[in-house]
């Protein structure tokens, strides 16, 4: 594909900036979904990788996997730690720096889906040893969770040409919705239904419509994880492509490395009958002196043993809970109560010094809670996902759960994923 006018402007600016003597420079690239942001990432890598180290990252695991990169948290060696004062699962995790990260000196650091960068993360990004920081995103897409969106004070170039879809009906709906304001209550996406590229069906018709749809790339988008799970149960898909709710760290015979990121799709290729058989296969391949290949789950949970393909690489074995995230959530909430009780007991005994006097019961509950709450053993079928996880994807046929998506920014994300058709479904 040949670069358009704005894309050429970006490449010229990057080239000019790198040839100058300045360091710690920033470029902010914005544009609607499908305006060519992923293409410009690949072009920057191709054009400048021989002269400068290029680090490609994104704010979410799925977005990172789509562009062949890693999460910015992984690149900066940021990890989630335990917040000892937490009173809810949402507050349980806190951001901590573990090491110096893997961003090379004087590198081009690329971060996709930059709308989800909050101030805490941005402060850590600014500490990285980059030469040029390139941020890409859509200002109309999702903000960071529980933080104000960062306004980047730097050179900004906006991509304005739609590259994902040339369908005029789809483009008009997506663009009108993007340009509308929060208080424009009169803009109803259902008014754009033409029964050609934009369709409306009932929830009861969804099963037959989905299975009769011949398009290879089709997904259902909802707001909540619970409703996304419900869609899997309703559709009953027959293929074995699953979406991870946690990263998989594996051992390749030499070192531990991330084999699949949170949100990435994997294909299940077989189901060994027991974990012992999977472990025997691992030991035959790597020997008894090797570390555990998959450090991902615990035998006390209801986890399937599977043989999976990730990024077209066949892994020996990994443990996955192939089911509802809510099942893991129920277990987590049980441990949350145990964890709070233990914390309060220690406070009463030791007062302000309770953190220095944690006993084994507290630590077991805390470690288990962190393991489960981070989605350590959950993978759900990829046919259904939330708008948060859909951000960054290009999907031929998008099914939108109209009753479930009420927020304007989430609806825009869902609409702008479509390249060929949108199917709204509703109970009414």
C-alpha cells in the first residue's frame, strides 16, 4: 500500500527529528479507527530499524499482539504488586517498577492505543531512555481506567483518510458517531440500518445468523465480561480459538519468556487427558534439570490441560481454565474475604507495625488472591469479547450487543472495528 499525504508527512517528520541532535522528542499521531495507524507503525519499523533500535508496544496485550509488540508495562518492567490497604479487588493491584526494562538507549519507542495512558504510567514512560517517543491513538476511544486522560504537549499529526472500510454506509455511521458529542442524544445508530451492510436482528435470531454468516472474521462485542460470557454460551461456537485473560510465560529450553500476552488469541490443538501426561512430554523434551515450562496455574483450580498454538508456534502444554471468568471471580471473592479478615486481625495484634509481622495464613491468602484476580487461569472463546478488548482490532463482521453497550465511547469503539458489516442485535 502506498502512503497517503498524512502518512508521508509523518515519515518525513520522524526522519527529520532523528537526524537532529535533539533527544527525548515526542510525536503524537491521532486518527479514527481504520485510518492507517497500524500501517504507519510497520512502515516506521521498516524504514528506521537499521539505524535505530525500534521498540513497538501498546497499552493492552491484545493491541500489542496485533502489531507484533509487547505491552508498555512489560517494556518498562512494570508489574502489578499487592496493595496492602485494598478493600476491593479493583484496588488490590498497584503499579511497581521491577528492574530497568528492555527499552534500548536512543531508541524509537512506539506506543499504540495511547488514549489509555494515565498520568502514573506516563510518568514512568518519560523515564525510559528513548530518543523519539511516538504515540498513536484515537482521542475518541477509551480513556485510562480510574485516571484522567493525558494531554500530550508535543507535535501532533492527525490521519484523516479512512483505510479500513470503503463502504460508504459504514463510514457515514462511524464518522457521524465519532463527530457527535456526548449530549447529542438524538444520534441513534439504529437509524442507519439499511439491511445491507448495517443490519438489525433480534437476540433470538443471533444463533442462526452467526452460524450462517460465511465471513471468517466475525465477533460479538458487548460491554461487560459477564455479557460477553453469556454470548459464548448462547452461540455455542464449534472452533477452538480462545482469547487469553492472562499472559503465558514459558521456558524454551534456554530462558523464560512471554509466549502469549493477555488478550491474545490461541488455537487449542489437543486435550491431553491428564497433567501428568503433559508433564511427562515436557520432561522428555527438556530433561529433568529444566525449569517448569509453564508457570501459570495451580492444581487446586478446575483447569484444562491443553496443547496450544500461539503465533503459529506449537507449545507443548499449558494449563487453561476454559470457561467463565465469573467462576474465577467467585473463587477470588472468597479469598478476598479471608485476606481482609487476616489483615484486620494482624492490625489489631501489631498496630502500625502489622506489615512487618505478616504470618503464613495472610501470605498464602494474598498470593492466591493475586494469582486468581489477575486472570491467571482463564481463557474464553474468542467469538465474543468486550469493547475494551476489541480496541485496535479490524473485524469483517461485527455483532454489536445494542442493549448492553450504553456508553458512547464504547459504542464508538465497537462501530469502528467493522470493515464490511455491522449487525446490531436487541431483545426489543
